[in-house]
């Protein structure tokens, strides 16, 4: 078995070592221009040059759950299965991140932080958990883990998926905290525009841990500054790293983290991918094959 490994940042050493340990009989190499054909490619954020050399592989494995960085190549993609990473430890991290952000706004710690900067000592009235509705956009593996974690704390949580019942507008109306875990596709880009964000409850909070382009940046800022929304917790952005001149940096009611809500854990990811390679070699089917028509 020949395995080719590629990351756009060139940091493949840990992945190479992991596959050599998990599959000692395999030949594992980092991609270089003109590399020999391989059976499987394990990649992240590929280049067009790389994809052109993968026309004969049996399958392409992704080093993460997101697929927009590869599906953007459209018809130039090799006609082989593209298999994204399943949970592999990301669900627990995502549940921790979102739970922290929810509790921070539910207990009004974000508002206390603003008071702290002004030297204000003022206890605030507690939110009523029964009236504190949380909506999760996207109910895949990660979204399901988030919903389970929040419900375990006694919160009222609803989930929405694009092929489910009910309109998005109805789902958003009156929601106090909106957690965005949708995949980025042509249908979901800017799905949270000014009109839809305005449907959230007065003082509502937005948590985006999916992709930055799902939200209209200007609309989000305008609704926070107008007082309709209480704030946002953002881990993903249209451009990453977030440019220093972006107005999000200057808005104290927006919490910014550098795309760390659910990091890929290499040992867990290697074990999952190696297991799927072995299953494919036995002629078995595997989970998490990307549906190119749906975009995830």
C-alpha cells in the first residue's frame, strides 16, 4: 500500500510517522511535484497541481471534517471517493467550546467582562433557563454532540438541518443563542444575513464554529452595535488569520478565537483513516464519504 500525505502548510511529519506506525507495511511519503502514483492520498487544503496527480488513487482522505477547501475545485477533482474525517476526538472538543460560550452568555459573564473594563460593580438579573432557547444549525456528528452536552445541563435546545422539517426563519425566530455548525456550500454562504439574524431574540448571542462565510459580517456588527444582539463568539472567519484591520477586533461584545474549537487530533485521525483504508482493501464500505452534489 502506498500512501501520500499533504498539507498546504507542509507540516506532515506527525502524519507520516503515525501512518508508518499504524501500517508498517505501507510506503508513506510526503507529496512533492512529480511524485509517483499512490493508492491513497491523505490531504488538507490541496492545490490544483496536487489534485492533477491524484487521478489514479483509490480514495482521497481529508485531515478534517470540512470539505469546502477541496470541493471548490469542482469538475477538476479526481473521480474517486473523497472521505472526510469523522469525529476522531473533535466532537468532545466542540461540545466543550460551545458549552463554555453558552454558559458565558447565560451567566452573563460576557457582560460582567464589559463592566470590569469600566470599573463597574453591578450584579445583573439571572436569565431564566426555561426561556433561554438555544438553536443549533447543523445536526451532524459534531452538532449532535453539542446538543447532547447542552441538554445534559438542562437547556432547551433545538436542532435544524437543511433537509428537515420547518423553515429556517421559523427556527431562528425568538432563539436566544444560535450555534452555527452548517457546512459551507453555495446554498449556505451568507445564509445568516441581516434579515435572518434580526429574527433572533432581543439580546441574542451568535456562536459560529463552522465557517466564517455563513454569516454576513456587516449585518452581525450592525445588529450588535444597535443593541438587538448582545454579542457573538466567533472561531471562524472569511479570511484567516483575521486581518488586524477587521472591525471585529474593535468590538468588545465579540469574542474571537483562532479556529481552535475542534482541533484535529492526529493519533485519533490516523487510527480512523488507517482503519478505513484497511476496510476498503477488504472491499468493504466506509462511512463519511462526501456527497459532492450536497457539498458535504
